[in-house]
């Protein structure tokens, strides 16, 4: 195929996919139905692979589809479906507008040692240590963090300014929203990667994708055996070099008429740059020369695949990284464990599957999820936990569990979620207003959706909180509502492994009046 | 007087009058007792919320007593919780709708409605059924989830609540109509008319920290008071309030109390839920501060059974 339409099909698809991902993360009013998240997230390579391998989720076969796609077409995933890749293409275009030479690429040798080292380290850690490098380097998760920590605040800010303008005209269709701000450490990693991907793509096209990105390198290994690929027509090529200059991946060695398929992201720019229609995209004919190297490559690919599959056996082997509860103190809030969202089943499971894409942080209507610093150990930086000073887990809400692409959070029916105990409320009597001031409060008890926190008689008409651990689910509404500062009089300590809470019992009221009681 | 002086002076006078009105107490500019005011309270039992209100407000002299032509009205229900109407955690939507309709019929130019919810406000507004009911009746449903909507006011006579931030829609409205729901409440034993105003302020934590009962009573000193309290006792949460755990908490008392005195309204409501008003501190404090009358025996109450 030498049709110029191919590039435009790529452009249209990529822009549509990019828009969808922006909408996913920038749905600041939480209007999207959960089903909308499923399809674009399904084929995100690393999250889908983690979900499939560690959770055995049969539906999470998106990464297999991507593998098949790669075997057929090469690394088209990188150009068509990867939001970070598409973002870099957009930046690269902008780069070309700034300086023409930023868009004049030319053939470069691959950074073979570096890229395979990064891939190997990422996979080895995933198998023997933890997800750290996948969390850090998974392109979808990197993109998710850009959206959550940079784009979302900007969009929320614009929304809030608009809301105030409209409000003056007595129109309340746009409402001011909670501005997503986080502690400084949250921005370190996203900033570094924004700088890295931004600068590399601005001046060097797809250099990041072909050097740093482990998904790119991995798919590059597979694309070496892809059926469809670019090839030169010797009879037509005049060795003008236009294709090499147009190639964002710098992978066309036009002098030797050789295209490095492991770096080619199937953008079709070469076809459109060639005045002689000497480059075409089509089924490859395996020549004898190629067969020579095939075996080594296949061993490497096979080995890598085995390594990936090995993940399944190791997915629950991270005890040493799980924070161990310490001795609880009674006066100050002393949390021994962070609280993980319902559906995670516990800390260990959660941190072994979460790639910190931060979609849940964006999607939480109550702003209770925040990225961690060292709550899960420093290796778990950016993996979210529940911060009950910022919000609380709404009783009826299951949004984060519905949308998590990696299976770190598994869906629960609302009825099951309401009985999932993710932490336990601990009442610190010494801090409580009722005890210290002898005035009424009860903010914690009124907020409690199960009445695990309730008021019992104290002095005179006063009542004081009491907790019932059996029915407490650890939603944190009590902690959020407690008006005492700086230390709360009630707080939730996370459960390292979630358990089931008892259903609150209730009896029918018999209050009745046949006549007015006054 | 030269024309220029007249313009300047009248502008000054107008400003002074406006300022005086904004400081409150402007009701004193008009006679207190208007014709038709015969009852302190109307209590109705045995009907649907909207039908009881139709009858009750008629007995009370009609909505035109409270809402004038071209006025901006704030209807303040309780929408605090993400609960469906059968839990009775929020004001009955049918009642809210009928109240708004009466406001428009009385000539209101615009009716506003909001509540600073405890649960996520979008869900509260939607799942309580109040957003739809209010919009169907033509009211403007206003968010109250952002501090930017609130302006600080001072309440000089208050003991604890000297200052508080109040939603600007309340400050800008001409008439406030309070439409609380009666419920058991963990913090104050019960919630009804006076406590419903915790939904117009930004920082409720301050109230909890600084003698909650006193703060609830103190708010009644604020100059912009609701002129009418329509207390929803149709479905009443008798325990596990203010959220309720399940429908077992709810008793169908099929009643309603309409009054201009919220202390009296709360005292009557307390009896509806079988509490002794003497044991609800904020009612007693408000009574002793002269903010209303909790002695129901001294009031002229019209009781109607449908």
C-alpha cells in the first residue's frame, strides 16, 4: 500500500483516541457513565497485562489484542492507541513549528543497550520486586498523571472562573468545583517525566518511545516478526533521503534501504514524504537473509514472554513491602496503616497491581484519593491512598472500583461495597469536644452511614460518641467531619487486609400519634 | 434646593435606607400585625404533604402574607444527605414543590433553593428528589458547595456565633422560607427548624467546636430571618438520625406544622417525636434569649385533622 490516506486515517484515529483519554481524565463533574471508561482502558497494554496476569481477569485481554495487532501490523499501537505517544506526536509537530530542524529527523542508530536494559530491569523488578518501574514508565500511567496533576487543575481553574462570571448573571449551570491541589512531592515525578517526554519529543520525535519506554521496546521486539511492514521498492527509490528526514523514529536507513522495524511506530509519514512511491506498507516476504537472525530474536521474545507470564506466580509475594501495623497511641492520631480503597482487598494486593495512573484520583467525586509519599514505602510513591482529612468515601459510591484499568481495584456491587471494611474508626476521648468542653457535638456520629459511631449518654443531656467495630466500614466520614484541630478525636486506621463488616441491624419504629401531642 | 442638591441628597437618603435595611430590623418600618393574622401556628395531620400545605397555608392567611409581588424568595429545605425520599433524611420533595408553587402564585419574581449538604451535593440534590421537584416548580436550584458563595456577616447579639459566613443567595433574597424536616439527630437529639439553618453557613465545624446548642440559638439573632417555617412531619426519622440506617427508622406521622415562630415550631416538633422540649438545649436557650416562645400552651394554635 502506498496510499496517502493511510496517514490521515492514523491522524484521525489518534486524535479521536487522544480526545477520549482527555475526556476520561478531565471529566471534572463526574458525568461520564462508568461503561464509557471500559473500552479505551481495555487495550492499554501494561494495565491490561497486569489485570490479566495477576488477577486472572478473563475480560482483561486487551493486551493480547495489542500483541496480535503488533504481530500483524508492527507498533501501530504506539501511533494509534497510546495517549502518551499521540501527545508526543503533537509536541513534535509544535517543535517543527518552532524550529524546522526539530522535525528533520534522519537516520540514527538505536540505543540498543539502554533500551533493553530499561526493559529488562522493569520486567525483572516486576517479577521479583514490585511494580516500581512499570508504575514509573508505563506510558498510559505517565499520561494519566499528566492529566490528573497538571491538566485537571487547569481545567478546574477555568471552570471556576467561568462559574463566577456566570454566577453574576444569576446562572448556576457551571458550578465552582473543588480545586485539586496536592502536596509538593506529588508533582516531582510527573514534572520530571513531563520534562523528559516534552523535551525529547520536541526536538527528537519518538526518541523517548524508542529508548526509554519499556512498552515501546517490548512491542518493538514483537514487531520484528510483524507481517505488515514498510519496504523499499528498489526500482523506484532514488535515494533522495526524504523518508529518513520525515521519520519520527529515525529508523529509516535509506542508503542501505533498511528500516529498523523495532523502532518504526507505523505513522506512515515516510509514504507521504516519498515523491517516487518507493516506500510501501504491505505483507513481508521472508528472505533467507532474514531467517538467519530469526532464531535469536525469537528466543529473546519467547524469553521475555515467559518472564512476563512469570509475573502471575510472583504477584502476591511482596510481604516485606507491606507496612506492618505499629502499636496504636490513644491521644494523637496514630495511623498504623494507610487506607486503600474498597475493592483493593488490602494493601498488599493493591500495591502489587497499581501503576499510579491516577485515574481514580481524577474520578473520585469526593476527592478522598491522594497520591502517597511513603505510606506504602517510598517505592509506592504516587500509588493513591484515602486521605480522610481531604474527603471521605461516600457510602453509595463505587466509581473508582468500576474504572480501575489494572485490577488493583476490583468492582464490587454497591451492597458488597457497603459491607467492605477498609479500616476501623478509633475514638480518642481525650480530644473530644464533649469531654473537654462539656458541650454537644456529635459531628462524627451524624456523619456515620452505618451508625457504627453513635452517641451514648454522658453528663446531663449530653451524649458522647462510641464506636461499634462490627459494623464500621472505615469510610472515614467521622474523621472528616470531626471539627477538632489539630488532632482529630476520631480517626480511621487502615486494615492491611480488608474484611467484611456486619450489616447494621434495625427494628421498625413504633412512633405513632392519633392526635397532636401538644 | 437646587436640583443637583436634591439628587445628591436623595441618593444619600436612598443609600442610608438601603443600608438600614441591610442591617435588618427593617420589618419594623411596617406595622407588625397585618390583618388576617390570627394564629401563631397551624398544625395539620392526616394528609399528603402538598395537600396539608394547601390547607394549612390557607388557614394561616395565605402565602401573600409572606411573599410580595416581584420579590426574590429563598426556600430552604433540608437536602443534607444522599438519601432517597423514603428515608425521610431530606425534606419531602412534594412539599418543597408545593411551597415553591405558592410562592410564585403569591407573585414571587424568582424562587431560589439551596442547601450546604453534608454528603456530595450533586448526589444529595438529585437523589433527594428535591432538585427535580424544585426545577419542575420553576425554582432556581443553586449550588452551595464552594466557599466562594459565602460572605461573612456579624451577629452582634450572639453569645458564641459572633461571625459566620452565609450563602450570598440568602443575603440577596427578600424573603426566606424555611422548610425543614423533623428528624432524630445524634448531635442535638433532634433537628428541625432552627438547626436547618446550619445548611446556609459555610463552616459548620465552628458551630460544633463552640457550643453547638448556643450557636444554633445564636443564628436566630441574625437579622435576615425566615418569615415562615413549614415543618415537614410527614415521614419522620425517629432514630439513627440524621442519616438513618434503613426504612425501619421512619414513622409515617402524616403531619405538618406551619408557624412564624421557630422556637415554638421546634417545641411542637419535639413533642411530635416524643421528646421533651425542655431537654433540647437549643430550644430552651433560644426561648430564654427571647428569640421565640416554647410555651405552646400560651400560643394560639390551629389544629386540623384531614
